[in-house]
């Protein structure tokens, strides 16, 4: 016997703002450590590259260093989050600890490209934090980047609780 909810993800499963904020704070601590290692590696490479022969660094090194310094951390964070959110866990370590996961609005697992788009959209959500606060006021508790990527942040269901059709539940049970 198979039945489906009116919506693939019930309203009661949508993550509240506090849970999402907690997950963001945990992930921020983790990413700070990773970014500090990245910056240390970056500084070490620049010191070694400019120290050899006491000559001026090449224009390529200067331009490459500039691009890496400004875009490297963003690319690293977006890739880190996208890899976790498109994995079988469907969540970053922070979301896992808080008991959340990210799904499409249809309740499905995100593809890697969808996860990249969602996390790149977080840059817009970060502008004056308005995009994040939208999750307080939207019906489906979506932040701006969730709307852009057509995603939802939901609570991980307890064992035995399922959403959607029988076929979808077999898929989700294997996640």
C-alpha cells in the first residue's frame, strides 16, 4: 500500500532558524580551521617563491597569488559544503550534529551541481545577512540561497518515518 503526502516534505519537517544557525556556527568553526591551514600554505608558498634568489617575483606569481588569496577561500568553502550536501549524508558536519539535511523541494537528494549552486548563492544571502533571515519569514523556511537552488533544509527523520511515495522511501532508506 502506497500513499503520498500532499507535499513531498511535510511542513513539520522543515528546520527552524535556530537549528540552521547552530549548524552554521559549527560548520564555521570547522571551516575556520581548514581556511587557516589554507592561508598558512599560501603564505608558505609565497615566502619560498620570493625568497629564492632574492629577485622580484614574476608577474604570474603576483597575479596567481592575488587570485588564489581572494577566490581560493570561497571556492574551498563552496566545494566543501557542496561535497557534503550532495553526499549520501546530505548534510555538512554541522547539520549532521544538529540533525538536519538538505533536500530538493521534491524531497530528493541534491546533485553536486545543485549543491554548488546553493552554496554559491550563500554569497548573496550573506550580504547584510538578509538572505539568511528570510528563513524566518518564508512559508517553507527557505533562505535566499535555498530559493535560488530550489532546496529545503529539513530535520532528519526518525527511523521508520518516511515521506512521499513507496519508491521514494526505498531510495531514502538507502541514504
